[in-house]
């Protein structure tokens, strides 16, 4: 098996060291195993994505020497593929149209929280047989509700998720565009990604995506979820903590090897 990893940033802002660290470990894993590294630009958020951000990502990858073997692939160039597979899922009964309004969903969420329950979609449109006139529905994935999903994570070890706690993900928006989860699964499957290395803020997404992978007939990749770089308040590093465009380090005179060495050893203790 040829190892194949990927880095998939969204061009809704600049690339800071948190994203670079994820790219670095994904790149290193592929190189260590004689595999391939893929760059994908997840640009389906058309309102927030900018060409300037795309250019900055490509420039940063080049400056850091994180060369990629395939790509960059752009999700906006693959809309027909997402719609094709979504239609197949719908036809096979693996997905269904949901006509719930935003107000209805908010009331559902508030009622669940008032009962001390974790908020989740309750599946009220699962068995709906007729469309609602004048409403453009979203498409939801029919997530299995019984059993346990086990993630054998390369970093975290064995993690178990009760399927009853997973709700039915929206996979296609009412405007016909894919959501994050659907785009990720289709792209990883189509490009033959064998190992997904990403931040551990995505760990809870993994069982949901694994069910989608199975339903679409793709092979499951291995997963490794990295600890996040945090700000002083313990939250994920962001612009409000002073995180800057990684290219600002270049402009300040830092060498790319110095940045990569710092990120590779971040979190190590003396003697590691």
C-alpha cells in the first residue's frame, strides 16, 4: 500500500502556525513512508473564501518547502461529483430531504437542552414522504442509530462513540453545495487518501465521516488526531490570541527551517 496523506486548508483567512503544524506532520508522515502528499483547497464557503488567501497558502507552502505531489485540488471544481454521489445516496435510502426551518431547529435544540440532553437533530424528517411546498430542503445522511463506532487513532489510541449520540448530518445545503463533512469524505475517497492527520478538534467528526465513507463504498483511512496549539486561555489558537500569517515570520527574517523545527518539537519535554 502506498501511503497518501493530505493537507486541506480553507482559504477563509491566512495560514498560521496551527495549520502549518498539521501540514508538517502530514507531510512528514508521507515522506517517512515513501508515500505521497496531497494539497486540497476547501473553498466551498464562497462568501468567505478569497483568492488572496489561496495565494498566501500556496506561497507559504512553497516558502516552508512542504512540496506536494498532487494538487492543489479545489472543491469548487468538483460540485458535479458531490451532487452525483449525493443523488446516489438519496436513491439508495442512505439520505433524506429535511424541510425543518431554522426556527424549528432552534426550538428543538432549546427543548433538548432544557431536558439536560445533548442537542442533536431528532430525525423528524426521516420518514417524511412528501415535500413541503415552497421549501428548498437540505439533504441529511441517515446515520446508523445502533451500535458503537470505534476509532483506532494513531495518536489517541482506541476511542469509542455510541452511534445513538450521533445525529443525521446535513451533507448538502439547500443551494446544492456540499457541507464540510461530505466534501471531505468524497475528496479523500476519490484521491485515495490512506492516512488523515489533523487537529484533535476533528476527533468527534471522525465517526460521522466513517459512516459516510462506508455508505459511499470508500475504504476507511487511518486517522491521527494531533493535540492543538492553544492560546493562553486554553482555547484553540486563533487571531484573537495574536496568531499571525506565517508569511510574517518570513518577512521578519525567520528561516523556514527554524519555524518547522520549532513546530516539530513543540510540546516535547527535556529528554524526549
